[in-house]
């Protein structure tokens, strides 16, 4: 079994090569930390060493990772994808993922998004134009990316990916039953899923339930206790702990923030 080192992104490369041209990286003081919520500016060129990996982490805001050179496999809340130059992977707020880089490493532009499309992965031709715009006008770069991107099916299809899809669709799924039906021992399931996704299947399932709560909260008009019962939480306190663990805010704080944001947008 091969062992992949989990490292922070390289910052010692002064350029990247795309279509025979060199570009200067956009600098940022941010560091990506495993299982931490990431804040601050996202638009940045990141250089990753060959054979390294980025541990599972999450971002507060929606963004697109545009691959400019190299290749890597990303395992996130919406599956595993094999990405190379010209490909894009989109991330919704508070989603988590890990990245495992190929022998050549990779150069990736992280671009913040005001809105996130429904597709998870895509491809785009105008890489250099997007990068040039991102230096001074990230919003224009994001708008161009969303206009130009084409859907691309880049999913991996091994049993951990099938299990990830099942857990996302059915948060109450019994792991022992799923393992038995698929000819796996509980130990093999636990070890194999964690190796692929950087987290346990149980935690992956719990985070998807919390994500479902986040998606439901903005339009929910009943009590939080009713929401907890609707989504399979033990009680309102269980719902609150799950949402705080994912976002850093309580459901009540998030609802107040969304109401305030809508009022500001309308005004």
C-alpha cells in the first residue's frame, strides 16, 4: 500500500506553465488547515508538490478550483473526481474535501463565487483569460468562468464512491447492512472509506445530514425542533451541535444572518 504525504501547498514556485506562457502567482497569506473552516480571500494561484496531498478541510464560501497544470484526485462531499489541466471543480459553502496530487503536482486557481452552479465538475478552454481577470477583477473572472464552463463527468466509481453517494442520498443508511450487501467486512469498509475520503463513513453521513439542514433552513417556517425531527436528528440540541460543528454558527444565528442579507439586498 502506497503512502501519500499530506502537505500544505508549495509557495516556492514563481510561475506556472499554461499554453507556453508564464504567469505570476497571486499571493495570499492564507493556509489551508485540515478540518478547519477557511476564511478570507480565495482568489490565489496555488502550487502543489508532486505526490503530496491536502488533508480534508472546508471553506466558508462557494468557490471554483480551476486546474491550470498537473493533475490530482479530489474526494469531497459530492464524490471523488480526477482533475487535470482545463478542468474545474465547484464547491458549495461549508463543503469539505481532500486532494491527492499526481507525480507532476498541480497548479490551481481558487476563485470565489457569488453563486455556485449545480454541476460539480466541468471544463473550460479560456484558462489564461480567467487567470488574467482574476488578478484584478475576481468577480469578472468568476462570471466568465460560469459562462464558459461545460459539464464534464470526471467521477471515480469504486465502492467507496458508491457508498458516498448512498450516504448523501440516505443519511439513515445502516453501514453494517450496506457492507454485508456489498461483500465487505465492517473493518474493510471503515478502512477503505477513510483512505479514499479522509474521514470516516459515520462522520461523512453526519456531515451530510448537517448539510441538508443548511439547505433547508433558509425557507423553513416551522420550529427548529420540527426541522430536527424532519431530518432525523435526535432533537433540536443535536441539530444545533451538528450545524455549529459544520459552520461555527447556530441555526438561529444563520437564519438571522440570511434575513439580514436578504434585507440588505432588497434595500
